[in-house]
């Protein structure tokens, strides 16, 4: 049984995380606030091997990740003359299309999304993005409208 002990304190290591413990959410918050943490707290997290790099983002801030996708969108527009990446079901273009769809949801204040900052909204509008709202009745799309028309997104005139 000694192989099950941790640090000789007689306690078994945790093998399951309770369902009500949102460890992923906590880690995401810690990563986002890394620069604001006290140095001794950062050091303690470093000492236990806290994974600062998150998945494929390798420790980049949310702002840096957003800027990267925005720059991909600008490059796409320069190459294709528009900001509507096609659905490809794989690869960078599909990821860009999904990211752009998420930005539209954020602009329209879809529940569960974080609203765009004024700077992000302005940059997307300046590159040619038009935010739209899909109207669905009884499970069928009956129309697509500009978010400004539906009163769900700020227009440049209001800024």
C-alpha cells in the first residue's frame, strides 16, 4: 500500500475530481490573471508544475489569441476580397469561419458569450464584418437581419 501514499502522510492521492468542482474554470481564471498574481503565488504554482500553457494556445493571453485570429481574417480579406471564409469541415479556414461566427454571437450578446470590447467590435467592422441575427420560427430560419437593425449590436454611429 505504500505505493498509494503521497509524501508519507498516509493519504491516498486523489484519483477522481468531484463533478461539482469546476477545476477547468479555476485554471482558466488563474491563467487569465497570471500577470496580476502575487509573485509568491505564481512561484507556488510554478513549483507544483501548474500548466500555464493551455492546449494549443501555449500560454497566450485571450487578447493575443484574438489578435491572431483577427490577423488571419485580415489576411483572408486581402487574399479573397471578403470576410466570409467558406465551410470546409477541416483546417484553418473552417477554424476562422467558426471564430468569426463566435464573434458575431458575442456582438449580438448571445447568452453564454462574453460581449466584444468596443475595440474588437470597431476593428471587425473596419475590416468589413457585418453582424447578423438569424430569426428562427418553429425551428425554421425565416430571415437574417443586420444586428443593428434588430437592436442587438452597436452601430458605428452610436460610438
